[in-house]
C-alpha cells in the first residue's frame, strides 16, 4: 500500500482510539495537512477497497481490514521509536519524526526482528502501547488525564500524547517523562490549571498540557 493510504488509515485510528477526536474527512484532512476534497476522495477510494466505511457528512470508520492495516503501521512506528530511543537516546520529538519516515519502509520481518531485539516491549517511550505481531494490543489502559487527577495523590506518568516539539522540550526540561512520579498538589478547576510537584520542583500546568499527559495512581 502507498504511504498516503497508510497515513490515512493511521490518522483515522489515532483520532478514534487515541485522541478521541472526530474522524470526519475534514478533521482527518487537518491532521494530515491535505484539502478536505482530497480527504473525501481518499475516503471514497478506501471504502471501495473495504478499508473503511464512508457516508457523506459522517465520521469515517475503519473496517476490520482497515484497522489491521492501521495497527500494523502503528506497531512499526512505535517499535522504531523504542529502538531509536534505546540506541541513540534521541528526544521524544526526534524519535517520532524519524519513525514517521521509517514506518513505511519496514517489512513485517524487520519489525519482528526489532521487537525481539528490544525484548518485545509493550510500550514505546511515550507510553503508547505497541501492538503485537498479530495486530493486537494486549495491555489494559487504566490511566486518566492529569486534568482529572485528584489533589494530594501521587501518580506515575503513563503517557505523553502529543507530537509537538515544544511540548516535548518542556517535558524534558521539567522531568515529565514516562514512568516518572509526580504529586498533584492543587487543582484549579475554575482556571483549568493543575499544580504538581516533581523532583522537589513545583510546576503549574494549563489544560493544554494536562489533557495530553496521562497518569496512573502510584
């Protein structure tokens, strides 16, 4: 399949499963940086290949075949992120950028070799689950967004759901990494801000950050 098709089904999967955003063609177009007309044309093309279900003005839904394809691309992307992070200690933004390119040039054979070399990891460095070679995510996710965390409780960062360089730069500077412990010291519900303590440092975060940082109770 072409890179454009793989990116299209992956975008639908990510919007629907990960980000909980609308999967109408206009939103997929915005995510991919293409025109609405191009997204609609692609949706119709993939519907004819039984990779998704298309109805005018409705959200796009992947078929079983489309979901399998998306998960295969996601698997390769996240394995490359884990590989690059482990071997070269690259930043979270850098590994995401490179994995976007490498995922389309990777055979299933090579993906399985990378996975075995890494010890068949369940999560990538962002905390996102890595599908197995059968396209299955075998881990359970009980994490909540930092904006929904309770005051006075300790948490472990479980997921950083972004691909924005400035977000990752901020996280790196402040120790906000997958697996690190934090304490929620105050929730400012009216102003939609959260105060946390990490490594004896106090940080105040707005909802743009707290909605994409996920945590589990420590």
